[in-house]
C-alpha cells in the first residue's frame, strides 16, 4: 500500500495524523539534517502501522511517498 506523507521535522511533538485518502501528516522531533528526520519517520511509521515501511520518493522533501508492506 502506498501513502502520501507531509512531514514536519524539528517539531516539539511526535504524532501521526490520518488526513484520509491515504494521506498523513507526521510531526517529528528530529531535524531534517543528515537524514535524521527520514530515519525517525520510518521508525514512527513502522510502529504506527505495525508493518515494514520504506520511503519511495521525497527523500529531501517534506512531502514523501511511502510504501507500507502488506505481507503478513
């Protein structure tokens, strides 16, 4: 399953908000420096879905396309 994510790095909170239609807003504490926010995003989304998540597009953008592994 593919989802769109709008990331807010360097936030005071860590939160995932489902905006509907496969779109999410994610607040992360780590800054968008040296890939720290991307690493935290994958960890947070893995925990949120309980499945493996990987970034497909948008490595240097706040708008990203993620792949959520549907395999059980």
